C-alpha cells in the first residue's frame, strides 16, 4: 500500500471514528466487581459485540497502563463502533488498586482473568441485545480469549499480536535481547524455577517478583495457548505485525498452524500496539501516543471478520 493510500485510509478512519463517537451510546457498567464500558452504535438493531481483552500488566479499559498509554483498546473500540459493531472493554484486576472482592492478591491465579472474561461473555449473552459475541484478545489477552472460548459459547475469535509460547518462555526471549548475559542468566534460571513451581527467595536483580506472588505468576507463565487453540472450532482470525518487538513472527506462524479454522494476516509495518511505525525509535514513541491511528488494514480486516454473515 503506497503512502498516499495509507494516509487516505487513516483520514477516512478518523472521520468514521469521530462520527461514531458523536452518535454512539456509551455506558459504564459493572459485572460483579468488574468495571467495564459498553459502547453501542446508535440506530443499529441487534449489532454484533466485540469483547476487547487487554494485554499484560495493570491495563485499563482504554488499553493504558501505568507506564505506557497507547489507548489501543479505546481506538479499536472507536473504529469498530464506526463500523456498526458494539464493544465491551474493561479494567483488568488491579486497575485503580486491588479490590477486596477479587480476594487476596497473593491468591490470584491466571484462571481468574479467564473467569472475568467468561462473566462478561455471559453478561453479553444474557442481555440478548447482540447478534453475536466475538472475543478480541490483544497480546496476553489473546491467551485469555483462547481459554475463554474453551469454556463458554462464543461466535468468533480474534487474536491480535498474540504469543504462541508459554509466557515464561516469551519473557525469557524478550529479556535475552535486552539485558546483558550476566544479568539475564540468573533471571532465566529463576523464571525456570518459578515455572516449575518453586519459590525463588530472594529473586535475582532485575526480576522483582515477591515470593508471595510467585505462585500466581507461575500460573500465568505456564499456560500454553497451542493445545486449547487446536480445539476451537469457531471462526478465528490471527493478525501479526512485522514491527512487533514483543511477539515474533514464529508465534504468528505457530498459532496459524495450530488453528484448523484460522484466517491469518501479517502486516509488515504494524507494531505491538497495532499502529504502523518506521523504525525502533518510532516504535518506542508509539507506546505513549494515544492519538496515533491504528493500522487501517488491521481495522478493516477485524471489522469484516466480525460482520461476516451479518446484513450490512
């Protein structure tokens, strides 16, 4: 796609999003202890709805965390609503402080994230306002989406820049590229021990995981997306980006090979927060740029996939 075509597509997307935000019905809801935002396009009867599941860290319903604020989920929601798709996005556990209703932080296990997504799917199903329920998982949210799809009926599954490896292995791969070998070696050893169910006390420099939190981290580090993905029969879309420094093309290829029903799309210029970047410096800058538009081909592909089979 030439630069002029890309700029035109981005401009059109921006106009659509502004028009949608002016007419959409947005409401804050609570499902159990989960705070969420439901956005429904106006004058659309029985639209499909996408449950947007955020990536790792203490990430809010906009897709922002304490250090990075790309507003990935907010921008994705705006673009989907502009295309007559409702969205539900929510604050992950820990946003704004840990609620007592979630239990003790040290008792957290990764399945709790899946429980939250299952509760939200059940809420959407129970409302009977939507023609279909689609899971859209970003990064670690893709793993949550896969596990959720194994537990509760959904209509379609979208995996955006999602890893195919256990998260402990992924973290080691990421660190190996960014820290000196003498620092990496004890960290990798500690991660292996945590994944094996051991408590590392004290943790090595560079791995600030308190011993009391290590069982919860281990539950995340050891989840494998491949086997459950193989069992999902609902239509699935897998999208990866060539400028993604967190999830490699090997993950995209492995997910695509594992799913018997998947459509796959590789976008050479898209990074981990779903925007197009030109180099590493531009990639780093994008993590704090809430105004930078998402990749237009990604948006169109996701929207078309969600709407497939619906009257347009």
